[in-house]
C-alpha cells in the first residue's frame, strides 16, 4: 500500500508521501536511543507537565484533526472529534496517575527478613525505545493509548502507522513536539510494512506493540521472538452480544445498533455476533433490524451522518465476499447486503443484518470489519455460552441479563478479555484492555498497560 491519503468517500488521492530511506531511519533510531538515555531520568512531575500540555493542544486542535481523520479513513466527523477528546482524557489520566501506578512495591517485612534483607522492593524501570505498529481504524486513539503510558513510564516511542493515515501519523509526532517533549521522544516513521522487521531487529528498539490483523501480529511476534523482545498484541475480534430473556430487550436492541455500527463497523471491539434467546429473539430482531436500517449513510463530513464509507476499497470487497458467501449458503438478509446507490466512487456498504447463519459459512468464524451483523437464535444458557465461544477470537463480550446466576456463568465461562454486562464494550484509560486466543496477548490501558513496557526490578537491601 502506498503511503497516501485517499479519501474513502470519493476514492480521490489527496496526498502522497515518500517512505523514509535507510539513512533517515538510522538517524531516527539513533535519536530515539540517545533521547531515552536522558529522558528516562526525568521526574514524573515533568513528564506529567508535558503530557497535560499535549492534551491541552489536542483539545485546541480537535476540529482540525477530526476532519483530517475523517478525510483519511472515513469515520463520521462527530465520532472523529469524540475520538480526539477521548485521547486528551487518556493523556490526562496517565499524567495524573502514572507515578502512583509505578510506585515501588515493598515486600512484606517478614518475607524480606526471611531472605536476610532489611527491606526488599520491586521497582518499575522503563525499557527504552518501543516500536508501535498501529492500524487506521482509530488513528489517534490506538496510538495514544500506547503513547501516553509509554512516555509517562519514561520510554520513548517509534510509530509505524497504517499507510493510509499519514497525516494523522505526522500530526501525532508534531503534537508531542509542540507540547515540549524532547526531540526523539515520539517519532513517526513513514515506512512500508517491509521495513518493520529491520526496525524491530535493531538493538536500540527494546519492545513492540501492535494493533491490527492476525497475520500482522504473527509477523511482528515472530521477529520479536527471534530477537527475544517483549511484545503486546491486540488483534482481531468477533465479539458476542448475548441477550437473555430477563434482559431489557428494547434497550439491548437500541444499544446493539451502536455496538455494531460505531466507526462504520470497523472496530475490533464492536459487537459482531448477536446471540439471542428464542423467547425474545423475534422482538430483538425486529427492533435491531429496524435500527440498522434507519442509520443514515452519507458524507462523513456532514454532522448528521451515522455511517460513512469503509476505509479501503479492499476492505469493502472483503466484506462483500463474506456476505455473498453466507447468502449463497442459505443465510437470510434482514436488511442491507449491498452497496448503496448515489455515492459514486466512494467505498460505502449498507448496514446489514444476516440470520440463519450456519457453521459452514465463512462469516461464522471470520471477522466482519464493516457494518454487518450476524444474528443467532439459541434455546438456553448453555447454547449461548457455547456459541459465544465458537470463534478463534476472544477480545471482549457483551451480555444482557438481570439474572445474577447467569451473569456469574458468563463471567466464568466466556473466553474473552472483557465481559460487559447490560451495556456495550468500551475502552477507558482506567480499565485493562486486551484479549485471548487469536485476539492477542498482553494488556493496554490501566496500571497493567503502563507496566507492560517496564523492567520489573527486584531491589534487595542487606540487613
């Protein structure tokens, strides 16, 4: 993929960029290594001052950067501005909490004495330059949820962003520079995917984090494993949204539309498989389908648009293949299932609900990255749990029930990194985020996220 801004609403190429050459990559890696040696010694108070300044600048830029994101990857502009505001919130949260999250952890006095020490503690120390390989779907948030904790921990960041959001990537580097972070604290590398391995193998790069596809995660993890370097992976998701008879069905159906259609349906943590008990299936299906059908598809720069174009033409083609395969194998289309008329060369797809899904359809196991929902009917709790887990992914999950015994069963048995009860999955800087199975490993956000790229050092003092 060329490094370029291509407007998904029109297919028009707006800006193109040359990839960095070997000399410039080397210069930036050298700068990152040199900066880390001094930045790691700065105080939490100084880092917090800089991070607060970055958040303030982002608030000032929210309308401009929101428009840039929308132009680059097609999300409705109101959602783009909300994403920028969420990033500023996360920056402030880590600025205010990092010192406590990384404070020394003393061992129990009895355990210290048993080892012959007067005291023992665990200290969190930064690792060094960390490479972040990030996707286009939340082009600010995916980066900031890495960058804010990493920089507050004393690390420095190297960003290899998706090639179709170069303006957003360059904005992030400029944001941290304008905030006053030392040169080299956060750098954007405009490079293709073929150059990632060389950067990751460089001894100055100490770890990597990737959000993206399973193949990309495998590639980065393989190289990092060969180099014995720490990685955190957040890969795909096919999250279940389970509705049981005791649920508030009307509320569940209304929120289900948002859970599936947010970000034009291009979200790893979007609900994708709607698993509904037979007792409430018809009522839920009617309300949910009506809600999906009512979504306004349009120019993402218009304030009332709810569904914009998909980010890439290939992404739309992949989505169409999954829908077509399902229909050819017996799935029923309750709404959508086609390209809407009147959008020229834009990469639009109509919000779609499919039912009568069977395991022989590709869509049963593959992730749908767009506004397409699959709707399943189940007879009891056991079937609901089994179907929810019948996926190679395990990112998050949503369950709707007022029965506490059912809640405990879902929390115990669902194979996912999160269980959201009577609500939809959402990320927050204070809560750990990540998955299991082929959705990846490690955690972002919260104290767990900031500690991922720290050296946990045991400090032992003799008696």
